[in-house]
C-alpha cells in the first residue's frame, strides 16, 4: 500500500466546501492518512495556495504530530499548541493555525494539503514561518502524501448566463472544444458546491470526483491539451463522470432557474461531445 492523504469531506481534485474557507466557517477540514513509512516518528501538515500571485500562499502549518496519529478532526482550534494534536505555525494571513482558502473574487485556485512523514520530531517553537518549518525538516523527510483540491469564489457581478469564463451558447452553434467544456463544467461545479447543498448530494459528488481522479491518474493526460479526446479511449468515461455530477446538481437546483440554466448548458455541451466520441 502507498502512503496516502485523504479527506472524508474533500475528494482528490474535487472542490473544497465553503465551510472550510473564508466564505464560510473557516474550519480546518478533516484529514486521514494510511500506510506511512515504517520509521516515521512525527508528521507535519502544510497547506499552500500554489496559484497565489499575491496575498496568502500558506494556509496552515501544523507540526509535532505524533507518529501514532492517523487522522485530524474537523475544526482544529487556533492556539499555538493543541493538546494531543500538535503545534501550529503562522499562516500567510499573519495568524496562528488554519486560514481557509480565500482566492480573489471571481477566481478559482488549487490548494495543496501536504503531509510529511519524518524520521524524527522537529524541535521548533509555535508561530514558526513556513521557511522555519521547511528548514527544520531538511534531511528528515521519509515520504510525503498530497491532497489537491480547488475552491472558486463567486463574482457577485457575473452574468447568470455564463459557464465558467465562457458565454453560455445555448443554440449550440459554437460548441467549445472538449478541454474547454470540461474546464468550464468543473468551474461551475465548484461554484455550485460552495452553495448550501444537501450533505448526501455533496457525498455523492465527492465519490464521483474520486472516480475522475482515478481516470486522470491512470491515463496521465493533460485535459487542458487540445485533441487528447480523439486519442484517449478513457475520454468517454471522463465526460460521463462530469455529466453525472452535473445531473446531481441539476436535481438539487431545480427551484433556482438561473443556476439551473447554467448547469443545463454545461451538460448540453458535454453531451454533444459524448455523442461525437461515440461516433468515432
């Protein structure tokens, strides 16, 4: 088995619910891991926004986690040291503990949760900066595991007839390329899952995101690259997995016409691409 980091609330390559961000309760998400290296003596968690061009890049520094621990509960409080959990550093907002994703309005960023397995505890005090933690870990990292997920902040002034950054062309006369259609669908899904949707639906979405991650990992393609769908036999499964998520949200948003219209446009684009792939 491989050293893996997962969350019951966030699917790999999925979207981070608003409760774990600056737009919600700003709680740290629950994390779980399996199969650390045999000689692990302690763990460190670092959460980064690798797309931040300004503002906060570091969202959490938690170190001194005991080797016997295999999970972190939701909502770790923010004192310097949390009993039976670990010691916390200073995040990019200038405060101690977890600071949730908070990209500029109207943008979407990837956030990387990295768990480091170390061959010894690191002896640094609370409120350390990332550079201090990284320096203390040098030569002691046995292995690392990552969970990457995305968060999108709504633009209050955005037109309701847009899918991601692309116009919603309902007549189908200008079908976007498949990578664009998938990226627009993912952006829209992220925006919609930041709303107050039911827990069962969110759980189903997370499961489907896990399936998408498995497909992407297996075929190792870049879905931003034009033309990959023609050559890749798994592209049909990838499109169908996105459509399944859109179908869940369409049922959830039936009472909200503007959101429903955007979801249906995104689904129509992907359905057209599915038909083209099936005809090849």
